């Protein structure tokens, strides 16, 4: 999440925690004051009851000697006096030490005779210390002890006869009069205790009221401030989240590196039934990152994106994945060229010139796919995978029915290839390569499959090679082709065979070539033709293979040169003896100015490099004459001779 948003959220959270700390601090102080006030109320009740008990005890001191006319009355009054003295002692004990006082209040209510109320008194409270209660408690205890002594001295506790009561009445009256001042002082002390407690209680209640109002006003101000903070911060956060959401949307729909639309945007807009989508995959992009570094790789992606935007103004450009770009048009009627011409157009502007970054000149190859309609993106990826798997320049997505039919077709040819291998029906045909005077220099060996249909022998061109590769039968047909070619030229002149990257990877084919070259002494008579549009996965394997056989005197040619607008990296790695121009450049060279200029420049380049040139697909005299005029060294095609099974 955005750091600024986190910081803004933290402000009200911090203020809220400060509010909680202040609130609980205030609450604790108020609770302490309330606790002290409750303690004083309990103390006040105890002081009031002590006063009341002292008055009752005083009254009983009069009642015992003066009003006890018989033994039963005297015993009752003495037990009552003891009871009240015990209660007074209990109250004083609570007042001195603290404790729970359960006061019983008698009621004149039918069905409920008494009511119990509990008071908890804490000795060590501030209120007790404030009024210096302890000396007065000790004084009252001392007075009670004196009363008990006097009672015992006058035998009022153990009296047996009423006569003795009457005989001692005079002494008791005198004792009572002496105690009159004592009781008066005790009552004054208990009253003082009560009123001092009341004064302290009033102060605490006033303090509690003031502080409660003060704390309430502060908390109200803090709550209002907190609400204000929440409103302000909330507004800022909403604004920031809106901006953040816009940034996320931009990141979601705009690629950060190339500043073009992302796949997410393409998925949302590619819903038109009449739309068309091109996917453009940069081949071997990982090698660019490894050879030149990630920064250079990023620059390559930026340049490709700019090229696509510059040369396709009516199309929407997308970065669909790491090294795959998309060109989307919502209405096919807006297209100004055919689908195939658009493929050529894209290749011209992406691949024809190397990309220059610092001191590097980087050549690109691309693989493309085309799909239509609402499900164009998924279909385009399906077609792109097929193009990569079959090493094709581009593939147009076919309908599901067409795919099913193609699968069945491939199954049939898989069986046919297997049967042809077992029956040794892979045959070489030979097409001559001539100089300007049509003198045959060498022959190229071309693969055919022998097949008997309706009692007639047919030789089928090698369209089935892709199926053989996919079904892992290619190595067997390649071996049959190589063995029969070497056998045919065991005592004849020069010849060439096509070598694929799969052949170069195969240890058994390498050993077979090694054996046949030595067996038929073909070291200086054979040329390996390497397909220029072949997907080379590891250039080191290719380089090692070529260097090994070059030591034998084997010549190397790049076949179909220019089919993908000349990846000059092949020349750097192979250092070929020949380059064979692709038929797409040659077939209309007498009419197509574009092809003419490309071949002319490539011939000049080859001459500068000391490389011989070969034109294939020479199908007419006009094409032948044009190639001769441009200085192409050797020529090959149906105008000279079609491929034949037997040659002179």
C-alpha cells in the first residue's frame, strides 16, 4: 500500500490511542475520588451508628442501676448493655482496622421486617488520614474499658439480689454522675467524627463534580478533535486512494517499460466479432538478455514497441507478455493490405535493419500468429505455439473443425511415414546447380517419398517433414536420405544435402556422416546446406558441428537466405562458402523492384565477404537473365531442370 496512505491512517489511530490513554487516566482519577467518597460515606454511617450506640450505652447505664426492680429486668438490661457494648466495640474495630459493616434496618412493611445494607470501609484511605481518626478511636476504646471496670467494681454484672441493687443505687447514681462528663465527651467526639467526615465528604463530592465536568469537557473536546481528524484524514485518504487507484489502473493497463497497453487492456477490448489480432513474438529473446544484458534487452523491447506504434498508426499496440507484442484492429474493413502483406510489412520494419544500442548491432527474428473475432487472443496464442513448434514464420488460426481435420490428417501421415521407413521408400531426387553458361557445377539432393497409388508410382515432395519431426520419425527418414545420396554419388562429382538443426543435434547422424564421407571419399565433393529460417536453439552446437566437418573440406551453404530478412548472425557463426537466396526473393525479381534491390545489396555484401551466391526458384528466362545481370554466381530452378531421380 502507498506509504503516504499508511502514514495518514496512522495519525487518527495514534490520536485515538492518546484519547484512550487520557480517558482511562481520567476514569481512574474519578474512580479513585468516588472510592474515597464511598469510603467516607461508610465512615459517616459508622460514625453515626457509634454516636447512636454511645447514647444507648449511656441510657443503659442509667437503666441498669435505677430501673431494674427485679432480677430478670436487671439481667435483661445487663445483657442488653453487653450487646450494645459489643456492637460499639465492633464498630470501633471496623473504624480502626477497616472491614465490612452490614447494617440492619428494621422496616414496618408487611412481608419484609428488615433490610440489610453493606458498607465497606478501607482504613488506609486518604480520607481517614485527613481527619486524624486514630487518636479518637483509641480514646473511645479507653472509655469503654473504664465502663466495663466500673460495672465490675459495683457488681452490676454478677448481682444476685435486688436488695443489693437498691443498697448500691446511691453509689450507682454517684458513678453515673461522674460518667456524665465522660459520655458527653464521647458524644462530642463521635459528633466531631461525623461532621468532619461530612465536611471531607462534601469536599470530595465537590471535587468529584468539578473534575468530572473538567474531564468531560476535555474528553468532549478530544472527541470533537478526533472526529475532525477522522473527517480530514478520511477525505485525504479517499483522495489518495482515488489517485492510487488511478495509478494502479495505469499500471494495470499501461506497460511500465514500453508505455504501451498491457494484456489486461487487450482482454477487455478484444470482443469485436470483426476484429483481427496479430501476435509478434521476438525469437530467442532470452539469448539477447544473456549476450547483451537485461538493460539492452529492455531497450530492444522499447524500440520494437516504438516501431510498432510508428508504422501501424491505425492499430492498437499491446505488450502481451515478456517478448510478445500484439497489434489489434477492431474492424477488419479498416485494413489497407492483405493479411499476408501485413506479415511482410511487419517483418520489414522490425527485422530488416539491425537495432543499434550502444556499440551493439542486434538482429531480430520474429514469429507471428493471426486470429479473428471475440476469442482472438486465446486463438492467436494457440496459433503462435503451432508456429514455434513447426518453425514457421507465421500461422493463421484455423477453426476448431479445421484443427480436428488436421489432427486426423497428421495421424494418417504418421502411419504413412512409419510404413515408408520400414519399406525403405524415402528416395533422393537431384536438381542441378549451374553457372552463367548453364554448366552443371553440382546437384542438390532433395527428399521424396515413394508411394504406389492405383498401381502407379508417385513421388511425394517432403511436406511431411514437419509431421515426422513432431512424431520423432525425422531421424530415420534423414538417415535413409543421407545414405542413398552418398551411395548415388559414390563415384560421381559434387553434391549437396540439406542439414537441419535436428541433424546437427543427433549424435548418430553425425557419426553416419563421418563414416560415409570417409567411406566414399566425399570430403571435397559435398556441401551442407543449413536452413536460414531454421530455429537454432544453441548456436554452439551448430558451430561445433560445422567446424568438425569443415576440417574434412566440407563446404557450407546457408539455404533460404533472406526468407526472414537476413539474420546476419548466421553468417557470423557459420562463415559460409555459399548463400542461397530464398525463392520468395527470386521468383519475381524481374518484376518486383523491392526484391531486386534487396538481392542486389545482398550480392554486393556477399562479394565483399568473399561468399559465393546461389539463386534458387529460377523458373523463367527473364529471372535467369536478371540473376546473371546482378552477378549471382550460380542458379537453380525448373527453368534449368526439375529434380530427377536419375541424372547423367
